[in-house]
């Protein structure tokens, strides 16, 4: 049985989480012939794929990192079967709630990944960073969806032009429809402002991706 492209991506995200969280080098798997002969792994991959079809916001590396971050015991391996279970889903949800409560300096990797994601999105859409928060693929601002789907950190909001203002001006019922009632935007802003290291780090990242996008836009004009 051949794997779907999504299942191949799922397996590589799973493999990456195991190796990175055990301080081992990771290289994406390209030959899946051995996996396609393993009935148990095929079944688990199919279950996980269905989880992501139901909860597309979970289809990222954070889902697979979650148990390594949540559980502080000596266990350094979580099976594909675990990720396809209800416990795997609840662990991911618990981890996202933990991120909201954690200090910004504990999220530097996530913040960095957020800026990389934003840079890639802007490059694909051929827009400068300043237009990120106003860009709409359909009827909604894409940045609001990215935040809802956990593709970017809440702390990246305060470093991106106009992002905080956009969120702060949302009607309360609309904000809660997107993000629930557990998110206190002003509380997060105060934590961000209280961390000079995070502000400095975010500022450097913003400068880098802004310069990168300006260069790409100039290159496209010259084509």
C-alpha cells in the first residue's frame, strides 16, 4: 500500500520530533518502502491523517513535539499509535495552553519559526511585511487564521506592524470566536514588554525578514 503525500509528511514530522528531542541529527526520510510493508504503522498514519483532516490546525511539528515538552519523565519515545490516540490530541491541546502561560523567552524557537513562516507566506504572495496583516486570501485576514491555527506565536503579534492593533480592534465576540475566552491579549502584551530580550530578538528577526522580502520583491520587478 502506497503512502499519501500527507502521510509521508506526517512520518517525517514524527521522525523529526523523536530525533530532535533526543538531541540527534534529523534527515527527512525519502524511501518509504519499509513503512509501506508495516501494517501497524500504516494504520497509525491513517489515523493521524484523519486527525489532521478533522483538526487541520494541528498539522505541524508542534503536534509531534508536544508530548516531549509536556511529559517530564524519562520517556523519550512516543509511538505513531500514541499520536493517533485521543491522548495524543489532548496532549497537543495541553501544550498550546502551556505556551499561552509561558514566558516569551521560553518561546524563542517558536517565535523564530513564526517569523520564518510569515516571511515564506509574504514571499509566496509577493507582498512586503507591512502588508502581511491586511492580506486576505478569501474574506478573512490570513494572519488571523495563521494565529488561530498555531502557525505563529502570540508573541510574534507584537513585533509585526499593525498586528496588535488588528486584534485589539476586533469585537469581543469575534475575538472569542477565533481564539476562545482564555486569551488575554493585554496580559501577553505586558509579558512581551517586560522582556527586553524578546523585544530585541523580535526586532532583529523583523529586520532580517523585511530586508529579505524587499530584496525578493526587487528581484521580481527586474524579471
